[in-house]
C-alpha cells in the first residue's frame, strides 16, 4: 500500500501475511453468523482496555452489530478492504499507522462508498488542524466517548438498512 506521495506504507509480503492470519481467525468463527443481517462496525483502537470498553458497551445494546477490530491504521485499511464495514470508529493516536495517516491513505472504492467514519480523540480542534486535519466527511467524537452518541449513529445506519 502506498500513500498519496507514492511512498510504500505496507509491503506486499506484510499484506499477504496479515491476510493469511485473518483467514485463520475467520475460519475459527465470528461473533455473529455472516448470513444474519447486521451492521458491520470496525473499531480501530490500540488500547486493549478501551477496546474492551467498546465491545462491552456495544454488546449491551442488543443490536445486530458485528464488531471487527484493528489495532492500527494499517490493519484497519486491510479490514476495510476485506470486510466493507458500514461504520468505522477510529482513534487518532495509535502506534505504527495512526488515524490521521489511515484517513489520508483511505481511498473510497465502490465497495467502500457509504462508510460512516467517526474519529474519537482527546485532541481539540486546533490540535487536529495542526496535525493535518481530517476529511470533511469524518465526524469527530471527543473523549471521554459518549456511547449514547455512537449508538444513535449505529441505529441510524441500521434503520437505513431496514435491519433494525
């Protein structure tokens, strides 16, 4: 994968290895059957405790949501290409490839059109601008995250899918 300047961000061998690992995980099963209608939510978070908090809150909603996770922007780009999530919730500060780099590298494809993207951050608007800003379509939720707002977004997407 290359960035908008042509620099290599991820080698082809790394991508192949990650895809092989992901196929093994998928063969072991996922949270919800894939033939059941659901919202696919990709959570991009490198903090394990925060990831557990997301999962606990989202699972308590009792909505048809399939949670996909990635620990950095590189893994998230691979997951977006593989899973075509409906909603991406990403932290901006992460190791390896952060949320800013991921969002700058993300090029919508026919399969990824319509993905709702929410950036979760402790940075203020000035700091976000200083780091290069975010694409205009990205919504921002400031930490501490209000899960009620995230749930409203999920419910809105589900209602548009006529699943919920």
